[in-house]
């Protein structure tokens, strides 16, 4: 990754950490009704003190209905030369239906942003494009996109694909989340699912591509915490074709979801038994059928076990998924109001946008919160 992109960061942030810091917030309308971004902006702004100005961002689903069946890439560039290089590569694999610089609003709070474009793409003949000698029925269009995005992000100097799904987009950068939201004019978009993030502690520098959410295909992940198993998780996904190039634990979480849910077709209802697997002593006390399943998953997918304190919210075109670490070292609150599901680091953010929820609860460690889309606009 080019140093110019990495250096697009504030340099006057105090060098200290807040162990419970970072803010995550997600809103899903399970009926698929789209609503504008003002609600997610107001919610994440309530948790301003959990951020430090080194990163903020949003993922939104349902925002590109006119291109809902086409790939939507959001790409950061250092300069026009990087843009020219990337566009030449895109033209070899895709028909570019439309592209433009993403509209932004000038702000004194945003310092030295990169060039940011979006492209709506239709893949050319996948079989003639695919570089590997594999049977035609053993890979999909999604596999090609994953392979393409990972290669471009690792090898094209000065360019970084931050979003690569359909009818969704990721908007992120260096700044407080409410400033990033205003910069990208989030209030002007309408989607049925929104997630957001404000950053505090981290093991990586503050740069535009390193802010959350992290995305691949239709996946987006926002994360509060620190993954002590990052090295093992990274080696595990790398052994299965996912090239980690960002030196951040959240990147590995994104790839784990693509691997387990899309490629391995593991049901969301049991994903937590892999990612936040019960301790062995607890497994031994389970009823026989549950014990056999838990042991099998723990053995088969041991490399996907996430250790350390975390709370994550995962967005997808069809659902929102939230999960704490198994001993709940990071905060997470959930609420419902009619067709809306809310998940947040703090209850205050939920109450700000939904003063009287039908129910509020604090999910147990290792137990997921799952909201599914019943119907889309």
C-alpha cells in the first residue's frame, strides 16, 4: 500500500489508549424499507468520546437500486496516475456502466482526503478472464471478485478498493465518524441497513483505507476490540486464498465471514460456535448432540476461533449479524422497535434515535444477534 494513502491522517492526536474505546452502531429495517442516513449519523455522534479522530465510517445497503444487479466499487486513489492505472485494469475485466467521483462536502474537519471514485461494473466472460486452471463449475463470479480485489489491493500502487458489493457501499476515512458522515453526505442516501464505526485503540496507523468498515463483496465489518489471535486467523485465511495486506485484525474477520458463510455455507445460527467457540470445559457439560456439534466445529475450524475482547457488527445484503466475545469483554446493547433492529456499543445511541424501544437487552457473550431482511424495496 502506498505511503501517500497511509500518511493521510491527523498527526496531532494524543498517543494514549482507552481500553473500552471504539464505537459500533447498526440499524436494520427488517421489512427492507429504506431510510436516510440521518439516523445512523445521530446515533454514532452520541458516542463521540469513544473515538479519537483517527477513523470513522459507514456501510449502507440498498443505496444503488438503479444498479442493484451490478458490482459497485468504491476506490481510493493517491493521485490521477493511480486512477489511470486502476481504470486500465478494470477495463480488461469489466464493462464500466458508469463512474464518477463520489460527491463530498468540503469540511475543515477533514484533512487531506484522497481521490475517491465509484464504479458500476458488469463482469465480462468469467471463464476467459479467470487466470487459474480450474474446472468451470468450481468457482463463481463472487470468487473472481474476491480474487480480483485482494490482488489489486496488494499490488496496485496508490489505489485501494474499499467496497466491492452490489447495491451497497462503504464510506470511510480519517476523522470523527460524524465528520466523515457529513463529508460523504450520508444523509442524502437511503438504505435499509446501516452500520457505522468510530475508532479509538488500534495497532495500525490512521489512514483512509484502514478505517472501518472493512468490506469484501457484500460483507462489511465494524469492530470494537483487539484480536489476540490475529496471527493465527491471518495464517488460516491465507492458507485458503485470502491475502491479508492491511496488517489489521478486522480484515481477517471480514475474510472469515466470506469463507465460512459464503464458501462453506455454514448457517448463521451456528457461526458463533466457530468464531466465539465455547470453552472446552463448557463443551464437555453440553447435552450429547450439542456436544458433538460443538466439538466438531471447534476441531474443523479451529483456525477461525477469534480470541481477545471484541464486539462486531457484520452487514450483508440479506441480514445484520452482531457478536460479542465469549466472556463479553466489550459492550454491546441491542433493541427492537417495530421492524427496526438496533445494535450499539452504548444504549444512549439507540435511545437518541429511538426514544421508546419495544425491548432493550444486552446480549450474552458469544450469543449472536441476527436480523434478517424479509423483503426489500
